[in-house]
C-alpha cells in the first residue's frame, strides 16, 4: 500500500531515519511567493536557519530569493549556494568579529544591528577595512505574536533588538559614525504566526516609527519586517502552500511605504516546512498496561520540535491501511521527552512499517543532534528518487 506523494517503493533500500524533501512542493511554494511579491517589488530573504540542505537551497536560489543569515556559517552557506551577497542580510544578537569581517569582506547587503556595542564594533571593523557597512536597526516593536513563548521575539522582555525607548540615542549615535550607513529598520515578532492581526499590529507600529524617523530628518530606504508566517501542521495535505496571499496583502494594505522604500521579508518556515518529512521505521510495538507504544527509530535527535516546543507534527503510517488504533509514538532516546505524540490515532502499526513525520522541512534536519552518539540523518529529494 502506497500513499500519495511518497515513493515508498524507493524508500525500501534507504537506511532510516532520513529526511525526504518533495521539491515539487517547494517549487510550487516558491512560485506562489514570487507571484505574490513580484507586483509590489517586495524582497524575500529566505531565513537560512530553517534548513540549509543543498538541494533545498539550490531550489530557493533558483527562484531568486535572497538570504537571511544569523551566523558566519550561514553567510558562507548562502554565498556557496550562489545567492548573491547583494541579497544577503545578517542578523543576530551576538555576531563575533570574524563573522562581521566575513560580511564586510563579501560586501553583504546589510547588517541587522541589535545593540549599541555591536554598532560600534561594526563601525570599527569596517573602518579597519576602509569600508562603509550598510546597517539596519533591529527594533523591538513590542508586538505580541501570541505564539509559543520560546519563539516569541518581539515583546520588550527578550534579548532581541533595540528597545523603542533607546531608539533616539542609537539613531543619534549612528549618524555620527563614519563607517556605517543607516539604510533601514528591521523587525521580527515571532514564528509560526497564523493570525494576521499580529502582522497588522506590526504594520501600525512601523508606521508610527517611520513618523519618528521622518521628524528626525532620517530617510530610510529599507523596511524589513522579518519572518514568522506560520503553516498548517494539522493538515499538510490540504494546506501545503501557506497563506501567502493574506500575509503579503496585510503589508500591502497597512504598511505605509514612502516613495523609493523597499520592503523586505525574512521567511523561513513558510518556505520549507511543508516540503519535508522525517521518514522513520517502526522498531517495536509495545503493549503497555493501558497504552500501546509505537517505538520509532527516529527520536528527538532527528526532530526536536515536539520535545522542545510541544509542537504537533502529523504522523502517517505509509505502509498500513489497517483500521486506526491509538498509540503513543515515541523515539529510542533515553529521555521521557523523546515522544512525538501521545494518544495518537493512526493506521494499525507493526514492526517494519514506514512512518512519515510531516511538515518537518523547517527546523527539522538543521536542529538534529548526535546525542546518544547517534548518526546525523541523511536527506533525499523527490528529484533524485523519482526524477523531476
Ligand atoms: N528573521 C529573524 C530575525 C528570526 O529570528 C527568524 C526566526 C526568522 C526571520 C524566520 O522566522 P520564520 O519565518 O521561520 O518563522 N526553531 C523554532 C523556530 C525558531 C525561529 C527563530 N527565528 C521552531 O522550530 O519552531
């Protein structure tokens, strides 16, 4: 028995667990992003932190997206994938000197700056190279994204960005520095946001802030509203493509761009989540006293989101059409948090069945670890297993 979109016959010779990327889903997603953004000249920088699988990156580069990086390693990976430096933005609260130098040497488009000391260091390092670095100030807009507290970033109580109270001081400073050029402002309010009200609130805040900058006589050519658009983890088959239309419309309708201003986005999850699945094999089905456990050969070492954020991933048995039964679906790691789902209904399951953990293209493979001395998972694409 083979379920749609999974070349299960091709999976049989592959060692599990592994990641499987359906590049057709990714290509359709990218087409939709381009269709929604081209008319307004919106620029999307793919948030590299979500997934840097080479085939995935290549597909994203071919669609013309830029890159949003948060480490020197990501800047290197973006450039190596062929994403032009002129489309690379570099964020992060703790950029090391070598990482800043790497950005300077490659003339990346912009550093998203998160504090006064960072601004001073970028100015110093740029001066040493006789360069002027483009910077955008990351402002903490104090907008609640109503998402999991681990992935909320835009309220005043966390380490990201410059608080609005400190903004005047930072702007005054930046204007005195010779080797940095203020080209914009940057925001990011959180991740897995499905209620457009949060983005609407962000637009309102950005509009207010723009007034403040104009009053100070500062012209900004770029507004970067970060990422955060969520996806549908419950129904990946019905909603494979995220709500890009509603998302971009929110900004089109509510953000007041000035003439010659460009709007930038840093989407990660919405680009890649639905194209990826973690494929695992059932090692054992264990009958407890009140429960049945389906014990997989994948654990939180391959997909940490359920353990870390209590995240839901749809689980499908790809090789069974038996009536559904209730399972706790768990991994082999020696920690109780190594549980993918409790009291989960799926087709009757036995040793050797193949299981797909869905919507795992974002923050899946990239967050894998070797805890318990496990091997890092390999990844395969639909192109290589089935041809385009
Ligand atoms: N820009 C900035 C400044 C960010 O901090 C992030 C994500 C993004 C863009 C991309 O956000 P996205 O469009 O993917 O929501 N590991 C967590 C998610 C962490 C997100 C961190 N920042 C998870 O698995 O849910």
